[in-house]
C-alpha cells in the first residue's frame, strides 16, 4: 500500500482494465486492492475526474484495475516487443519517415534487430533507425574522403556505415562491451575502410592525446597553372617559351570532426571536453534533447533559461540548428523530442582575450549564476567589493538591478577582465593560479631530531677546524669557536 494512500469515495466512470465493473462506491486508491467481479484485483491507475459539483471527499476517480503484477515470460516479452515495433513502424509510415538505405542494402531498423541487443536504459541507449536523419547528420558534418571522424557511442553501426560510405577514417568509442565486440566483428575484416573501435568510457578515454597531433597538421593543396604563351606580353624575355608553372597554395582545414548520437545524460560533460579542442576539431554534430539544444543555441541575454553552459558554448564555438527528430526515429523511442545540433569550434587564437585562465573565467561565470533570482551585484559580493561592482556595471552600461542572465558572453569577458585588472578579488578566487600546497609543505624545513642536531653540530665543528687550518691558524681549536658552532 503506498505511503501517501488516501481513502476516497470512488465513483466508477467506466469498466476497469479487466473488463469488469467493480462494486460502486468502493474505497480505493492506486496500489490498493478492490473486489472486482468476485476477484481481488490491484488498482493500477486512479486519476481525479475533477467534477466541481462533487464534494472533496466524493471526488470522482477514473480507476483501472488489473491483476497482481507478474513477471512476463520470455515468449510474452518477445511478443510484446514485436507488437511495439510494429506499432512504431506504422507511426513512422504515417509520418512519412524514411527507413530505406537508398542503395538496396539493409535498413537501420533491420540492422538494430539483427544485432539482437536489448537497449540498456542505464547507458541511455536509443538507436537511430531513421535513414533521413542519418543522412542529414552526415551532410551537416560536410565530410570529405579522408576526413578523420570521432564517433561516440556507435551502437549497432547505423551511422558508422554511412560515414564509411563517405570515405571517412573513423575512431569509434563504445562503452558497451557487447556492442563493441559486435562492431569489431562487423568491421574488423573491412580492408576498404579505416576504422578503429575502442571499448572504453569516453569521459575516461584520453581524447586529448589521441587527437593532439592533428592540431599541428595543416595540409596544403597546390594547384599549378600556365598562362597562355602565344602573347608576347606574357614573357618579355622569350615570347616563344611558356612561362614556368607557378604554385598556387590553398590551405585546407584538415582538422578532425565529431558525429555522434550521444546519451542525453552526459551531453554537458562531453561538450566540456570537446569544445576547447578547437585546434583538433573543425565541426561537431550531435543528437541532443530539443529543450537543451534550444537553450544552448540562444545567445540573446535576458532569457530565463540562460545558463553558464550557454556562455561556455558561445565562447568556444558557434552553434547551429540542423533539424528536429521525433521519438519514433529511435528504437526504443525516448520520452522526449530530440534534434540534431552542430558546433563550429573556434581555434585558440580566435578566443576573446582573458586577463586570467579559462578555468578562472568559467568559475567567475558560475559564481555570477550562483543564485539566479538575485541581482548580479549580490552574487558578485563573493568575488569583489562593492566599489568594483559599481564601476563594472557602469563600464558595461547596465543598471544596478541587472541579473546574471542579462549579460551576453562578450559582456562576461569584459566584466571578468575588469575585475581582474582592478585587483579586487577576494580570498584569491580570481588571483593567480593557486600554489600547490603539497609543494609548499615540501619546501618547509621539518623540525630536526636530537640525533640530527648533534650530527649537524659535529659537521659544523669539523668545518670550522678545516677553515682555521686553511687560514693558517694552526691545529688548535678554541672553545669559543665550538660554542659558537653549537649555537
């Protein structure tokens, strides 16, 4: 029986789930048992019908009963799954979603079914089975043959197949060991394409060292051309001899790209890792929850859902919206609406200049958003004094009642630099990088023991004797010298 169960006078509005109408005016709530058709059944649903004419204790409830819940057998579970797949397939056909591959191959839905893998909810697994969404993700990434692609969570390989068709070189990171083994079997013997499959948690995987060398690689395409040599003006020395071919260098951005259908519960953590790597990645395409994506895309201040993560995203990159993705495009379908969102990371030299480190800047932004319902000047009291806050708001041209969500990313950079330059940081929050306490402890001399002090005295006495001998004072040692050394 639920802890919050209440005895309510129930007016049955229809037959229960078992097909029988229980006795009228029964006392029941969700989780309780009622007598229905001579059989004791469990109330699995009870919602108020909101009839104003009824008194509070005579609230009408829409009650549905069922037998005591029991574990389904393997056969019934399989039949239930097939029924759900058929229902979702009819929904996709009704909405005009694309399931085909375009080349007569296996469809994404068939590939997911052939994997015989039950999606694990704790890993946030929702396999993409709509071909049009896959093609839009690949097109948004602007993949050229030979591009290096990082794919996080390839799953059953629906997106991987399309990336390989574009001639990409893929580095896939899959946390699920079962799926990683199946991907290795599926693509391990593929000699036409280049793919690496790593069975690891991406948040613990060293992506920085794996893609660090790409930052220094900038290929140059050279196009040669020869002007028309029939005209004498093209070559004053020898009109009959053609002018030598002249190289025309065109730098090409050969940074890697990211295309991934990532779990929604780690989207922020993945962005914190990848967005600062603008020297290694030029484009990122992710599957996000629609609500979260709209929050990150919005750069206009003053919105209630403006967050520190929005400032971080626009500092490191330029986000752009691709398309909306319905829940029926996944297997199993999520409980939210999704969308494709892209990020164009900036190179480190394109960042706005800061008077401190990036870590200090984002700590400062987080402090400004510590209590969103408070004014910005109250949140800044934990960082600087009142005089600096007043001068900073005047510098930005903002009133005193300004809140954290009223400043844009460039204004936060200007505010941070002003506070840093003013030198009014409290308790070293925005000061130079903190000193390593362990290193300070190692530099502090420890208190010597008695034996160590006695050994030091002996060394000092021996040293004084050697100094006296070097000066020619003889081999005699005075008591006063030894006493001074002892002191």
